[in-house]
C-alpha cells in the first residue's frame, strides 16, 4: 500500500490526497483541476501561507524576500531553477516581507534573503544569504533528509 500525502493546490489552496508514488505523474487538483506542481515558486500571502506551510505533507521551502533587496532579486532565478529540480518532493514558495510584515515578524526574519524549510508546519532549517541553484538544492536535500 502506498502512502497518501496531503498536497495543497497552489491555485485554489484546496488540500488534495495524492499517493506518494503518483507525485511524479503531474497530479491535478481535484477541485480546480489545475496542476498541483508548476515547476516554479509559489507566491504566498497572509491567506495562503499557513495553508501551504501547515497542510502540505511535503516540505515547503519559503524564500523570505523584498523587492528592494538586491541579493533577493539576484537569487530569484536560482530559486526558480531549484523549484524545477526539487518539485514534486518539495514545494518552493516566496513571501514578500514588505507586504507580509506580520508573518516575517512571526518567524523573526532579521535579514533577507532568508530561506526557511518547513515540514508540516514546523521550521526544520533556515539559512540566510543568496545562494545559487545547486547550493539551494543541496541544502534542502540535506536539511530535509
């Protein structure tokens, strides 16, 4: 018997049950019928943050960033490349700390970019500073192991 995982849709934020063995088969949302994985980072807001971070059974890597931050903008393409490599085993998401100051404060984000890896709502690792795609992938695979 394969393990059923809860995967939150990046579009409608409905929680879907997906067999672990089917993650690589491009599963669609049972509610909105759009792909559960986009191969790109998901933009989070106050409404979607907790749903994605707490309800997903797969790890969620959140990039806390701001539009005025040069290193954040510099790292964005590498973060997008890491999303293509890590999905569907890890959901990558971005949170604009300017727009979502309360969430940034809740997690004591003191410098950006800061990446926080969550597993079922719990912070399991964090790293600050801009990284290249290979370094992001390596760090996540080590931290999520």
